[in-house]
């Protein structure tokens, strides 16, 4: 029976334990190590695999020690049981426990065969259930197997740790992507802000000329118009600076976030694109700031110039008011001046800037004071046109009487101006039958007809005071020059009545010329001829 029991124990048990070598947990760390070596060489990964391999080896040695220690304890109860109970206990142990417990049951069966003989008188097969004490002794190592982790559990823990690391890296990459998306959203918002600022700047630029146009000589108008524009430019410049500072902060924060996840491969490409975009935006902002500074400088310069002009005008007005208050001078109308030619020469004269139209009749009046000393009055005025130098000429040469020339036709005038006094001279002419008349000091001195009859006075000529023209506007002759003073030279396009001529001569009804009035802005002097303020009626009374 003991031999049969021993044979059954041999057939149901495992072969003898060969020492520390067990099938199962050992190949897994090697496979994981081989898979780990296939990955890119990294110092952190090698350290992690070395620690993992050491932990697996320690777990494996602990499991072997537990198994060796449990074999003698389980052999003694096995001898007390009959041989038929081995199969029952082994079957019940195999049915009640998982895979690791089966291998322990096989080891217990092996110990029963090598121990002492079974109890005498025990039947080969017992129908009674086995007592609980001997059965529990076979599963003595079951709690120890749970307490001592096997190599499989260590491998699972390593895989779980690696999965956690991968999940951590994935979450970090996802956070980087979210950060990049947020930065792109901020950049879009900044671009919208820049476009809004550009629109405001455009409206500001379009509004600047209007403000400058509104700025007039008045101090209040200039303050209301042009001084508001620099404030708007400063406000826009402050907004651009704030936006630029915000982009600089974003640019400084982004590399720090990227460095935290340097192990993630796809992350560094996004900051590069963002960096280029931010550089482009920074360049645009810098250009805008420079444009704003130039605009502000130009605006301040223009405003300063306007301010200076207004100050000058105000100073001139204040000086004028002061003069009027102290009575130092009186108001001079635009016709209150005279032209003085002190000596006889061929370069002193005055020229009328206004061109004459075509005339079929005219009346010209003037105040003259000759200083020739009895040698001829010279030429008070001459009008020449292209092709005709003597279109209208009034002259007195030598001891000859005064003559009127129209289209080179001559009429002698019975007038005398040799007493060095002011005299009022009027000459009227009409193309109908060439009728003419001459007035001195309001009185008719002579008249005639057939002076260039039916010849109209040609337009667009040159009117010279004080010189006789041999060509259009030039070739003056010093012997025919006028010496003295000329004032109130007026020209009408019709014939004045004797009453009108008398009113002008008596200063009771002054009348300006309809074609050519005597105004300061219409007469310019050359060669030393002088223009001086003069009231003809007061000056005549004093003379």
C-alpha cells in the first residue's frame, strides 16, 4: 500500500525541485528589457529599466525562498493521510484554488511520498470526509503567496507605471496644444485690436487736415480744432504700447511652458510659428509707433507754426490798437499814396499790374506835381500794346505844349503845369468821330475831334507811369521822363460829365476808376521810384 501510495504520489506530483530555477516569472523581465533596449537610448529610461529589473529579481528570489521554506512543513501532515486521500485532497485543492495554488498542492503531494509510512489500518479509499486540520496544512503557503509578490505582479506594476508615464506625457502634450491654441486665439485678438487701432489711426489722419483747416487766426478756434488731435494720437500710442507689452509677456511665458515638456516631440514646432508671428506683429507695431511719432511731430510743428503766426497777428493788431489809442497815426485808405520820381532818368518808373480791356471810350484823371524846373514835364504816363508803342501817351517834351497821342495820332492840349504845384488833370476821348476834351483843376481847357476816329483802344498792353515807351514795356528815353509826383491815377471806360470832373477836382465827390482804380496793390515801383502815403486833398490844401 505504501508503495502504491508512493507511486500515486509520484504520478500526481511534480518532478523534484531543481533548485532556484522555476518556470514562469523569469522570462518576462528579459522580454521587457529587450523591448526597452529597442527604444531610443535615454538615460532616464535606462535607469528606470535597471530599477525595474532589480525589483523583479528580488521578487523572484523571495518567491523561491518562500517555496523552499514551505516544503518541510507540508511533508509531515501528508504522511498521516492514507494514500487514497492524496487524490481526493489534490482534486479538491485543484478545484478550490487558482493556478498558483495547484503547483503548491503538487509540491505537498511530493513531500507525502518521501515521508514516513502512513497510519496502520487505514483503508485504501475512505468514504468519510477528511478532517479540516490536515487539509489546511496543505495550503499553508497560500497566504504567503499573496504576501510575497511574484515576478508577474512586478511586471504588471512596471507596465502600469509605464502607462501612467505615457498618459502623463500625453496630458502634457495636450496641455501644450491647448496653450498653443490659446496663444493663437490671443494673437487673433491682438490682430483684431491692431486692425481696430489702424482704423482709428486712419480716421485720425483723415480728420487732421479738417482740424488744421478749422484753425484760424483766432485763439479759440485754433484751440478747438488742432489742439485736440495730439491728444488722440497720444491715446492711440498708449494703446499700441500696452498691446506691445502684452505680446512681450506672452513671448516670455511661452518658452518656459515649452521647456517643461521638452520630451514631447511635436510640441516645439508650434512655438516657432508663434514666435515668427509675434515677430511680424512686433515689426508692424513698431512701424505704427514710428508713424504715430512722426505724425505727432509734424502735427506739433504745424501747430507751433500756426501758434507763432497767430501770435504775430495778435502782436500786430495790438500795436495797431495802441497806435490808434495814442493817436500817433490815422487810417490810410488803399488809395492814399503817391508815386515820387525825384530825378530825370530812364530807370525810375511805376508799372500798373492790371491789364486793360478793349476800350471804345475812356476818361483818365490824375493829380500831378511837376518838378522839372521849366524844361518840360516829360511823360506822366504811356500805354503800349504789341505792334504799337504809342497807343495812349500824355507827354510834354522841352518847350512844346502838352500832347495827347492815341494810336500815334497827336492832339495838343492847352494846359500848363510849370508852377511846382498840385494840379488835377482829366482827359476824355471817344472813338466816335475821335472826340476829345481836356480838363485842368475841374475846368475845361480844350476839346477837339478826329483824334484816331473809330479806332478802339487795344487790350492787354502795358501801362507805365513816369516813362515813355519806344517798345512794349521798355527802351525808355531819359529826356522824356517825368520828374515829380503822381497820385490818384484812375481810368473809366466812358466819358465823365463836367460835373463829375469838377467834383473829383474839388474833393467833394471822389470817384474811383471803373477799369483801373488807384490802389496800392495794383501799382509797383522800379529803379528807385518811391511810394509814400499821401492824402491828395489834405496835401493840396497844405501846399
